[in-house]
């Protein structure tokens, strides 16, 4: 019996991260004040800070050829998606059915969460660190991985390598037939230096 490779857990993991980040944003960083006559305008607002920061394109961090070399398998051209400060890039399985123009199973999926100044009460780096730690605390199986970013772990159940590097949290998910932690580590080593 064959099971879906990356679609279900990946979508759930990304949805939980987005919801967690938005809750942290709302609960800890949103304080509204009313301007009074005679007050000077603030030097910068969260909106202007966010507008100045270009979002990270996860599909710009790995090439199709790099994924094929690392996994030893053919993959479809990368398909990206951006939601708030989370960017994802999926390298689909060419043998999987296609639904709405996307493969229903991915060989590799890369996600990048970016902490943003003004989004979180403690700053961009703390936002990424707290999101990373929340994922680590809720992981079913944590295996420490050394030599990547500030901290890294492999979740054996979700087949995801999670890396914290400054204001970035990077996730590399690998389908079971495409390899394991070493494949994910190799891809993370290529992607990390390409972060802005």
C-alpha cells in the first residue's frame, strides 16, 4: 500500500506555523495608539518596515538540478507559494497525479519563515527562534543535527530538517523514497548561504 508522500503532513505543518506566527504577532506585537493633535509622526511604522523588506522566495534557494542530484530522482519544476512571511517551494513527483496544476505528492519541499521587524514584540530574530522552538517542542521525533545555522534538528516522523539561522527558519522535507536526513542536510547547506 502506497501512502501520500509530503502533501498531508506538510500542509498541516505549514498551516500550524502560519497560525502560530500570526497568533504571536497578534498577542505580543500589536499595540495601537491614538495620535493626538500636536504629536509628531512616528519615524517608521511596522507597515513601512515590512514594505522595505523584500520577501524571501524559497524557489530561488534551490534549483531543480540540485534537487535531482541530491535525491537521485527526477522532479517537476519548482512551484512556490507565499503567505505572509512564509515562503514555500515544492519539487513535485513527476509520477504523482496532478490536481489544479500541482503534483499531489512532492519529492522535496523547502519552506522559509522570516522573522520581521515590527511583527513581534522581541524582534525578528526572536520571532524566528520562538517559531522554531515551538515546532521543536511539538515534534514527535527530534534528532539533533550539527553544523547547520544556529540550531537544527531532524523530525524523523515528518521527514523534515528544521534549521534556525538568525531571523530565518528553514525547513527541508524529503519524501521517504528520495532519501533522509543526509539529503535534507545537503540541500540545506546549498540553500542557507543564498538567504538574503
